[in-house]
């Protein structure tokens, strides 16, 4: 049997990782400035993370959600305290797409409406409803397409108001990323988010903040939208939540009522996933990683802002989009193959996407900065 060939792969096979570095099967060392799409939040194989997972393996790895699991309660408690959302409730699942599916479903249960408003440039996942609110026709199959999913232009308040004027009574939820990642590190304005909130309240529409990539301290706030003082009805999270162990979560405002069977999952909130997520929160708190994301992100931007071929830098914390005056693929490949540094791209072909671990240090950022300067000067 062969693998189903859907991923374009770099000819690199990492077999070991530590901190912000990877080593391949030829012994070559790489600086990880992408973290596997912002998944690596506290660095590869952090000692506390490793120890907690190994200890849990000696106890119990999995049982279904038909029994009590005190690790889920501990995770919810610590997540509530660190995020400042102690009055919210938590539903655990396995991925960002699954978190968004459950958020959209819960919203529809709540108000009995079926339409969903999403925005240009969005990416919310590849599953049924999540891909239907993703702005990429190439990955939306005919079975996923439905007129109930309405697209409006990013940061366009006027168009947003027109959509609600015409269809507000039918819109179950609005889903928006705290910061668009795949879209090219696009940051919503406070006026745009405030208007969404206002219209949602007026029309009994659920306001969903997708913080799958922009959450968990990535932006320099626990969730990106918290910078603006906006209160979401539902928040989804995943990527950095488990530092590589699959886990997702739906944070649910207390106005939503739970009932047996309303939502469900087989693997969500299993013992190993919870231990991984608890370890991430412990490290984030003990090592002040949200503050480090603010500090190191600002340092990187200040060092890069006058480089040749950079048109703009879009950044919150350590969620950084470097807009070049050309397709970024040449720069990205040179960083990888000539300087052994992993970076990312986006749907905007000119944007180099930078998502290092939240505990990145100055020495490691300087390695990236020096390499990027060399690459850009050689163009």
C-alpha cells in the first residue's frame, strides 16, 4: 500500500527535535521557525512536557467519555484561569476543524437558524461545515457547497451591514479568525470586530472566534481578540494547545445550555491529550511565554523592518507575516536548503509566514534574522 499523495513534501526527514531545533536522518540540524503550522508552542520535547506524558503512560492512556476523567477538570480549570475566561465551559475534541464543526453545530442548536457568515481569505478546516466556511474553492467539494454559507469581505463593515440587513434573521453564526493565518496574517480591525459583535447581539446570532492558530499566547494575548476587549460567544482552539499532541477545544459562554448527547467525541479529552495540554499551560505560566511572545515578536519586527525586498510586516506577538515584493517561495527554499531554517507560506504567495515557539530566545531569532538578510541581499 502507498500513501495517498496529497502533500507536497520537502526532501527532509526529521527524526529528532529539541527546543527550537530539528535533526534529520542525515544528522543535519534545522532551526524551526514555523512549528508545524504554529503547533509547537513550548518548544520540541520540553522536559516538563516529556515527563508528564511519560508518567501518564504508566497510568492510563485512554478511556472513553463514558467515565469521569479528573484530568479534563484540571485542564478546564487551568485554561480558564490563564485565559481569563473562568466562567466559560469547555468541550474537548481532537483538532481545530472538529472544534469549528462543533461550534457551528452548537450555535445552530442554540438559535435554531441555519445560515453562517464567514469572510474572504478565511481558513477554518477541511471537514464538512468547516470547509464550507473556508475561502478556497479548490478544497470545497460539491458535497460541501451550500448557499447557507455566506461570504463577506474581510474588514468591510459596509458589506457586513448589508448582509445582516438582508439576511440577519436567518444567520445562525458568524465565524472569524482572531488573525487569519493561512490568509497571510491578516489582522481584523477593532471597528470590524466591534461591528460584528453589535450585529450578532441585535440579530440573535452567535459570534464564533476561531483562535485555532492565533490563540494560546501566539499573538501576545492568550486569544488574539482579547486585545480589543471583545467578548465572543464561542472560541475554538487547537494547534498550540497540545504542543504536537492532537487536541482541540471549544470554549462556550455560560448562556449556552448543555444536555446529554448534544455534542460528543470518542477520543476528545483522552488522558494523554489532557496531560499534554495541562503541561503546555503549566510551562506557559511558569516561563511567562505570552510576555515572551510580545517581546520577541517586537524584536524580530524591529530588526527586519528596513530589509530590502520587504514591503510590510504584519504581526501580533509571534504570529508574523513578512510581505515581500515577490513570490516568497525562492526565499523560503533558500532559508530551508541553504540556511536550514523552516518557515511557512500562505495563500498570499508573497507572504512568508513566521510562527516560532513561544519560548524562542534572542540567539535563535538572530540566526533567522541574519539568514533572511543574507537571502534578501542576494536577490
